[in-house]
């Protein structure tokens, strides 16, 4: 009979990415910079919501934003023009995600010495971005009302890895069959610790609560760095 060799692989294939992510997280923690990774499907309103949020917070904390896309600088330019904060566009070479090494390399050209709050607007996709730790302190994802309340059933990993989940475009609720309570129940079954907020960049619904939540996270990282 032929010889069969058995090889045991003890290390998770994502371990190198996780180590790189922790290096970034630790570096930013030492500087007192809170890093937020924002994910969603295309068209959920990430850029619009982030623009509204940044304009509410920019007089209280120093903010910078990085935007990931396959091509173009449209979103980063929109944020910079609408808010006046420093923004960087990251082209990820056509991939469906950004990983920890890409994030770290981008940060080498994007100084974090003069900011308190760093936002990464991840590429629009409900699958790949959820699989890679970017080095952020927290993950936030958007589920827009027009997408439907069944998305937690279809993309469970995204909802499982997100610390803050926003149900967005709530002003469109009269025009879509979206069951908010069903969506919340499905999310919490996957992720009991998730903070779920209903928000609208158009009407301002939920933005006070979101700002308060993020300010607490920023203050926590800042205090830990100062201690």
C-alpha cells in the first residue's frame, strides 16, 4: 500500500492577519486614537451617514477618515468636501475587502499623531469585509431599510462580528416592508452583545444616541492611553 502522511496544521490561516491587526490596534491605543471600521452593502448610505456624523462631532474631537474602494476617489472627496476633515482614498486592487496589512500600510502614509477618532469606510460588501480584522477597536455596520429585514439570516458573519449595528434610512420605512423588531431579534440571536440603533441621516433620528456612544468609546481609548 502507498504511504500516507498526516500533517497537523495548528495555526489558523487568519493568524498572520490577526497579529498584524493587533499591532495596529495597539499602536493606535498607545496614541489614544479610537479606530472604527464601518461596513455595509453598496448603497446603504455609509458616506452620507458618516458625513452627517463627522459634522456633528468635528468640533469636539479631531477626526480623520479613510475610504476603501476598487477605483475612483469619489467617496473620500465627498467626505473631505462636506466636512473639511482629512481624508484618504485607498484603492484595494479590485479585491472585495481590506485586510490588516493593507490598513497598516495605508496608515504609514496617513499620520495619526493629530487625531482622536479614525474612521475606515470599508468597501461595500456584506461578505468579505467581515472575514478580516482591520485593526479597528470596534466594527460598525449599516443595514438600510430598503435592503430588507432578512439580511441577518443571509449574511450572519457580518452581523456576528459587528459591535454596533445601525438600521439606516428609517425615513424610507413607509415605502418598504421592513420589520424592525424582526431584524433586531435576528441580529441579537447572532450577536447578543450588539448595540442596535435606528438612524436616519436625512431626519437626524438616532444620531444623538450614536454620537454619545462613539464619544464614550473615544474617551475610553484616550483615558487608557493617558493612564
